[in-house]
């Protein structure tokens, strides 16, 4: 499969990426996840009491990693988050 890929073309595409736009995309991607953790913290606070934001942030990003690795996309990370809390 890799013999079909032109390395020079891949390199030129990577070098043509606008760094400013890439940084904005990464920033807003992380910001969206942090807002999701705030929302999750609010829901947990209403249901079960207070949880530390830093702890929930770690659990949230671990669950995102599991969603990327496990088949099914969403279920594995949600089960992990539920179990971790």
C-alpha cells in the first residue's frame, strides 16, 4: 500500500499547511473538549455531588482515547467514564 504513495507529494502537502489555521483548529478542538468536561461536571454535581475538574478532565481524555481504539466508537469510552466515576 505504501509503495503507491508519493512521499514528495505528501511532504509538499504537509509543508503547505497554514500553521496559524492549524493552531486555531487544535485550540478550538481542545476547548470544545474542556467545555464538554465542564458540562459533564455540572451534570455529575447535580446528580452525585462535587467532583474535581482535573480528575474529570483526565477521565474524559482517557475515554476519548478508548473511543479511538475500541470498536464501536462511543461505547467503550462511555463505559470507562461511568466506571471511573
